[in-house]
């Protein structure tokens, strides 16, 4: 789970960066094509800006996957009736939602830090970024420095700002995702068994 999420995060963080900047309205024109937005970001801040926040995104996503999948497997083992190979849909749904909520709460401070880093030049007052020279090294790369700055300015509450809407989004999405995964796995295994038996005969 950790290695797969790390690779996926490294490949997708430019798109995540573009989404965050578009929502913060830091891209020149959010309605322009994605390649034009990448070009504008590259011309304004250089190639490193496209991967800005990769470090903190890894800190958020890799532990999220580890907590989520371990939590889901634990819930599935505890809730699935004895002797049943495939968990019922409600088990997958409840296990996915609970493990998603747990992972979201545990990793939310890194999500807050990621947003601060990726929108640093618009949050210069809150993130101590230089508006002329660009983001400071702490805002641009160092996860601990950004988390410490948020804690010093806003306390523990600042590290968990926006947690409620994130949980509202993650809980059903994780529940639906893993339920579809389990149902798809069950259907494919049922289709594969007759073909395997026919080939052996």
C-alpha cells in the first residue's frame, strides 16, 4: 500500500498542484486548458513549482494508505461472519468508511500543510513567504517548518481546519471504492472459476 501510493503520488502531484492552484485562483485563468495552465505556472515559477508540495503530499498520502488498508482489513476480519470467504457489501461499506475516517483524521495536518505550501505566494502573511522573492524555503519544502508555523499561529485547531468537509468527502468515497473493489473481485473470481475448471478438464 505504501509503495504503490508513493509512486502514484509522485506521478499525480503536478495535477494535484494544478487543482489546488486553480481552487485558490493562483493560476492565470482557471478556465484555460490544463497544458496552458502548466505553461503559465512553469514560466512564472520554474519547473520545481510543478512538483511543489511533493514531500508533504507523500507525508499525507503514504500514511493514509497504510492506515486505511490496515484498518479496512482489520474491520473486514472482525465483521465478516465465520466461514464466509467474500465479505457482505455492508461489511465492505462500513469497514471502508471507518478506516477512511481514521486515516483522514490522522493525516489531516499534512493536508493543511500541503495546501499552505502549494498556495504559499497567496498566503504570504500566514506562511511567512517573501512576496518578492517567492516562497521561503520553509514554505516551499520543509514539512516540519510549515506545521510548526501553523501551530504557532493558529494552535492545534489550525492543524485540523477543514477536517469536517474532508471527512464528509472521504468516508463515502472510501466506502464506495472498496465495496466496488470487493464486488468486482467476487464477480471476476466467479467468472474465472468455470474457465479454469474447463481448461483443466
